[in-house]
């Protein structure tokens, strides 16, 4: 394996299990449109991709409707849903070990930075990261490729071979591929092995311990 200098992590489905908070927030937003969801597990598809794209894909919303739905989503998420998540077992140990190593650790998430930082503070993980790169609330930076570009530019990274992107969905893999960055897909999140393989992940691992063994 390459000796990667920069380790980029997705947040939802990779560091945290955000299922409760995200599905509660989506359900809250859909009520505004008169849509009731009987089983919130149906909303797991919203975990990972940019929110506005999911509203258009799964509910046929126009772009304007999708952006209004995101505003309704944030009504619940900003104060409550953001904290309705848990850390995956072993991830805190891995992040702290990486922070003590010669590698630089970056959070690269499609979640708005303001919420990503709240979550890291909530779990005391802020010191583990050299940079938090997330989406903007005005949607000027929302796609995973936009987030990764922002992180690369912020750190002055010019060599793709030095970077590894770790995430659970195809968007993480495809976003990395846009810059010829290797991707490690994890199956303990919300994406499947088939999804990660189809997207072209270089590595696919089942647990946090497997990531630690690979990196160290």
C-alpha cells in the first residue's frame, strides 16, 4: 500500500452513524409538503449524498422545492438532529492514533461545515483534524468533488498519490476519482459493497479495525 500522507474522512456513515438525526430531519421537512413517512428507514438513502439532490431524486422535487425542503430540514437538524448520532466503534481510537502520527487528517464532508464542527466538538474530536472541509449553507460548495477541491487547495496539496479518501458511499469514491485520488470504501456505513465496487474504490473494508490495520 502507498504511504499516504493525507487521510481524508467522510463524516456521515464513516465516522458517525447519523441515521436517527438525518431521518428525523428529512421526515420533518417532508411533512411541510404533506408527505408522511411510515418507516424512516426508507430515508436512509438521504445519508451521504447532498441533500437537495436526494429530494429531487427520490421525491421529484424541483431545484427550488429541494432548496426549500433543505431549509425545513435544517429547522429540526440545527438544534436537535445534529446531535442524534453516535460514533462507530473504534473510530475515536483510530482518529486519535492518526493525529499522533506523521499523517495529516482532513474531514471532507457534504454536510455544512457549521454542523460538522458542532459534531466534532460534541465528541471532542476537533483536535484530531488538521482541516474541516464541508459544504456551505448557501450551496456554493456542496458536491463531494467541490469539498475535496477546497481541501486540496487549502492545504496546497498537488500530489494525488499522497491522499486517501475514506467514505461509505459512491459519492466519496467518485469525488476522489475526479482528482485521481485513491478511495477506501467502508461497508459498515450506508453504502453497499456493490455500490463501492461499481464506483471504483481501490480498497473496500468491513470494519474500523481493518482501516487501522491497513494504515498502520
